[in-house]
C-alpha cells in the first residue's frame, strides 16, 4: 500500500502577529484584524514590510553573475512566497515573489483588496498572459520604488519620461500586450460561452494591470485607454450575465474597475462613469434596506456597523457613482426652484442624502469599535498652533497620521531625507486628493502650508495622481494668487487674506487638465 504524502503549501507570511502565532488565516484588516477583535483577542499588529525585508540574505559572491542579469537585490532571494508552482525563469519567480510580499500591498492602498491579494495572483497560476502582466508590473514597481529617484530630479515630480525603468521591464510589458492581442484574436472563433467568458475575465484583469503600469509611468492617456477598454468589455459581460451568475473573481474585478472608473471620473470633469454600480431598482428603493435609519423602504431601528473597512469603501464608491450619474442625468434642473423639478427627482435626491447620512452613522460605529492608533510624536510648537479652520486642521492631521502609520513619517521631519526616499505606487486614491483639496479650499495659511509639505514629502503616486506634481501645481497657483493680491491692493480694491486659494485662481482651474475646480466643487 503506497503511502500518501501531504501536498506541500507555502507557509503564510502575511497577517498580524497574533494570527501567525495561532497559525490561522488573518483577514489583514487595519489597524486590528477582525479575527482577533471578534474573538476577544489582542491583535499585536503587523510587521512593517520594506523592500529590504523582501530579501533573504545579502548577495554573496556566488550570486554575482546572476546579479548582473537581475534587478538589484532580486538575485539574493532563495525562498519564494508564491502560493503555487509556476513555470518560467528564476527572474520571473523572483519578480512574482516580490509582487506577493511587497508590490501587491502597495497597489492595494490602505484598504485590503481581494483583486491584488487573490484574484490577479491566482489567475496568473493558469493564465500565462496574466502572469506576464504581473511580472511586468512587479518589475516596474521595483524599478521605480526601489530607485529612490524620479525622472525630474529635484522637482519632486513623479515618474515620467526618462524614468529609471529597465529595458527588460518594457520588453516584458510589450510581450504581455502582444500575448493578450493574440489571445483575443484566437478567442473570436471559440463557440463556447465558457471559453469566451474566461477570455473576457483574463482580458479584464490585464486591463487593470495595464492601467496601473501606464499610470505608474505617468502616461495618463494610455492608462485611460486601457481602463476604457476594460470598462466597455465589463459592460458587455454584464449585459449577458446577471450579478448572481458572477463568481467571486468576477465580482472582485467589477469592484476594482468600478473604483478605477470613479477615480478617472474625478480626475477628468469631462468624463462620465462608464459603469452603473447601482441598479435602477436600488435607486428607487435605496441601498440600505435592513441597515437601520435611512433605508429606502422605511426600515427602522438603529444603524449597524460595517463588516470591514473594505465594506465601507465599497458602499461609499457605489453611492458616489450613484451621485455622479444622478447629477449628470438631471443637469437641466440645475438652478431651478423646487417647484419646477419633478417629484421623482426630488425623491431620489432625498434618498441619496439619507444614504450618505446613514453611511456616516455606520462608519462612526465601525471606527468607534477599533483600537485607537498610537499617538503621534509631539511636534515642537504644536501647542501654540491655532488654526482658524478646525475641520481643515483635523483633516491635515488625519492625513499626516495615515502617512506616519504607512511609514512615510512626518513631513517636517522628512523634508530633507524624503528626496532620497523611494516612491510609493498605489492604484487607489488615498491622501493626495484630500491634501490637494485642503490646500485649495482652506483659507488658513498654516493648514495649506502643512498640506503642501505632506504632499511634497510623501513621494506617492496614487493612480492618476502624483503627489509631487500636485504640490508643484499648488505652488504655481499660490504664486499667481500672490500676484493678483498685489495687483488688487495697488488698484485700491482691497485684498482679503481670508480667501482660499481657489477663490483667486478659479479661472485658471477651469482651464486646468484634470478638472481640479470641478472636483473640488463636488466635495463642497
């Protein structure tokens, strides 16, 4: 009788310290995982990952030859954190290992994201095209985030023409593009629905990866082209399949495309969301039936908490999508008195308002259940700071805390060393847009100065938004504001120091690519 052996699986190397000791799967919620908090255990937090922690040992003399053919440091990897066997070269395995332990976490942003932790990775196990795309994206992430510099050295701007991207990375990316084109051409003759569906799923995953690749390079038109291709394909898939028919992978892809669709819409005010994340029936009844106050059909009772931060984010993205589509469908009624607006439009507006109010209640309950973050280090002179706008001051402090917990540190303390700090590349909108809006809309000079400091020091690229470019834009607009203030005073028209930056440069913002003024107005 032959003896059966247990199938070998890689050891779990992620999750909080408590779950790793218990040897259970951690949900990796931040700041404390739900597996611990819901069972009454203390979550001991997460081990900070840096590019250097990916490497197992320093490169030895026996690795020198391999080191010349691999990105710096990759040749030192001896053990791989890849949850499956994969074909390909040693360099491919090294890059996929790097993606598993470093790149995926950064691309996911501050909220756990199944697309990066599961969907794309597991698809690469069986789909060569996805694996090629992931390897290209991982190589790009390593080239840019590990370089500690950008193409426009000294300007604080992010990756662009002349970026430190290796030829091997670009060749790998071109290989993935050609492979996808070949796969799509061959699938046109596939008569089975299952075959076409799997090809569509592969193409959708690649569209997300290609979007991230181009946006990391700073090529916005190319990134939006890949995203729009994916959104058109997603709409075709949804036209032939009900939501109930979707598997877990397709739901993850749809959620990710929905977030990127909203990101692109906020970036460009001339763009409309391509995906409808809220059905017509939900718009008529509401999203929150069964969640307490604000439910569309008169649900009663106290509001309930979100299950996780990812759940809260998903709900907020759906409501934002609903809001933008509602505004675009009813632009004819802008500025009209309520008596001239159809009752159905007013009723939907009321439902939207209630949904946002309920979301805020549920989010408040969720955050109240979390352990408070560690206090920030005491800043010199912090006790003497008195902001004229307490809400704006609080938002700047929140962004500073997020960057500090993410390892970016305090802007004031890192302004010098930040010039040599590696870039953080993420597919999700995090702190760059909120800091930009604070700098534009707050009249308190101290708050706006801190917001710009954080932008310049963070060295982040979040999707289509580059922190360095945004900080540079704010600096240019401040220069224009100073000139206009001076001209106003010379003409005897007076000049209020309390006016926000957007007040002085409204005409310039209307001409700015990316729709900055419209984006700010929508968040009023």
